[in-house]
């Protein structure tokens, strides 16, 4: 389900219409919710929004309104119809009580003296609301709506979850689906749904979703497979793996197995065992490794020294995302705070055997320049865009090793950067001569000829780059 307008799908035709069926379709198109008309996606509903709208925040001379400042990601979610949840609140006026009307604005990252980007305030900052407020410039002209607080200021910064502000007057109006048909619907961008169809999963197959969080594509694949087969969903974040588990449980999907795994290490090394390790039970193993290391250090210090250098070089090649850098900067600025791990049981994986999956979906981490709404993209530079492409190639190398001969790899991104899209497909075809790009069949085209969907071109969507067939079995 997509929570934006109709720009991704042409729903109506021009001219008069005397057909009762078409009249019914027209009435659906004029309503806030409409059924997708693309063949094969009839289960998808579009939610139509409106805006921008002018809002009277009740500003009076000498009597500024009570305010709440939210993070950029929280604001982007609000523009898609979400409420303001506690983790997204950065600052708040003093003496805000439950039930107060507040103006909600967004703090956009500013270029700092150290060359980095930051919002210039710590969580819990008190807002004065006047132009003399040192944080006035942080949100001037960046208001996204008005709402009613669901808890006091003290409660907002004391608890770790829950709705902080119920948005009842938005710049862009979209319905909230919080607690609506939980487990029955899932809000998702249309290209994510298209990616699952491009993979074309079949019942009984073994499928790998290499960068699976938050789980939307994983569950879409499971639904297309009728929950028959095996889907391995991997992500390197503990909490994100828990999110996938929660989503699968809400949708009563049993064919999904989750692992904590870095996509750059998805192929198991030959000298490693097949056993996966549970995070909560990994302490005895860590002790054993330390003990073994200590013994080796006594017997052969030169070998240990070389291993340390090798490990340091390997760590230098580890992909560090922009999100990890921002988290590290926030910890340095705000202190370590409380442990943000949600707990729960997550399996660690040492990787998988080569040629062990029928299909592989690589929805690679990217610059996300195609996401909408996007309030800020200043952190991306030419260098960072090139780095994204470099690590995407390394992830794709892993995917090629994991898919079986005759299998399918779907590579997708949420960016419009050609270096992360077309350039990677070119790299794949030049590097792996046994790969071939699947026939390009649009979703709204007649695919009865038997050709598998290739690059999917859909108005208003970024593309799926691309669907590749593994023909290793035909290689001489």
C-alpha cells in the first residue's frame, strides 16, 4: 500500500463514460482510497493525500504558540500521514501539558564548523518561541502542522515509546493508519511491491533477502509464495531483525527465517561451521575465543601480530553507512545514554553456502535520492555517492556466489543516481559473463509470452535495476 497520491499509476481515462462498471471505477478514483489498476497488483490500494494547506498556528505578538521540534526523519513520516512518536521529538516548549495544542516544526541539519552536518541541539532542549530564542532559526519556516499532545513535556522525554503528538492539522493531509487493521495491511511504496513481483518467487523455493529491513519486501515475497518455501531475511542490525520478526508474526507468515548478518559477509567461508549463533548465548563462545587467542599469543606471537594487522585491514574495508556515522556523532555530542537495544532473540549467521538459493533479492543500501518526501540530502557528496556504488558492487558479488545456476538475482535501489543503478548492471554483465539481463516486461504490459519481468518501468517510480538470470549451468 502506498501512502501518497496517484502519480505512480494512471487511474482514469478522459472523456464521457456510460459503462456502469467504469462509473464505479470513477467513483473509487475520486475517493481517498482507490484500487490499483495494474494487472497483478489488484490487492494494492492507493491512498490519496492533499496539500499543501495553510495553517493558523495562533501566533500573537508577545505570545508565541507552544512548540515541538521533531527530527527530519520523523517529519518525513508525518508528511506521509504518521503521528509524532516519542523518539522523534527533539525539543519542546516549557510547561507543555497533555492536551495542549502545539505547533510542530522540523529541525534540518546545518553545516557545522567541523565540516559535518548536525541539528545544533540536544534532545530535551527547552524552546522559548521568540525570535531571541537561539534555536529560532532551526525551525523558522519549517512548520509541518499542528497537533494535540498526548503526554506532558516530562512524559515525552521520560518514556521511550508512544505517541507524543496527535497531528490533527497538517500541511499535507493524509490519513494515519496507526492501529488500523494491524496485521492485515502494510504501508509500502509501490516500487517495493514491484520488486517482489520482479523476483517472481515460486512455491517451495529458497529465497534470500540480503538487506531485508524493515521487512516489507520480505513479507511481500512470502505472500506471493503463499507462505510455502523458505525465505531467509538478513540484516546487520539487531533491532531491525527484530522488526522483521515482529512484522512476520503480525502477518502470520511462517516461512521467514531471520538472521543478523552483514551482506558483505553473506558467503560462508569454507573453514567455518554451519552452525548459527544466538546473540544471547554468544558469551561462552566469546570467552572460548579469548582463551584460545591468549594461548596462541604465547606460542607464536609473530603469527598473532600478523593476524592483528590482517584484521585491522579487514576492518578498514568494512562499510560504514551515513546512518552509523550520524549515530556515532550523536553519541559523542549527547553522551552514551541508555542502551537502545530492544532485547529479544536474534540469530547470528556466519553466512551461507554458495549456490544455495533459487532467488536473491538485493535491495542495497544507497543514497536514497529517490525517496519522497525528502527534506534533506546535503550529506551526500560526489565521494559518498561513489562509495555507495563501491560497496553495492561488493554486495552484488556476494549475491552472485549465493544464487544457484539458473537462478535469479533482483537488484533494486531507492535512488536516482545512475552510478548506483545502470552502472552496477553494466558492472554485473561485464564481470560475470554467465549472467544475462532478463527480458524487460512492464507490469502493465502483456507478459503472456513467457518472458520474465526485467527492468520495470513505471511512471513516477524509480526502476528495478535489474533482474539478472544466472546461467552458470550453461557455462563451458
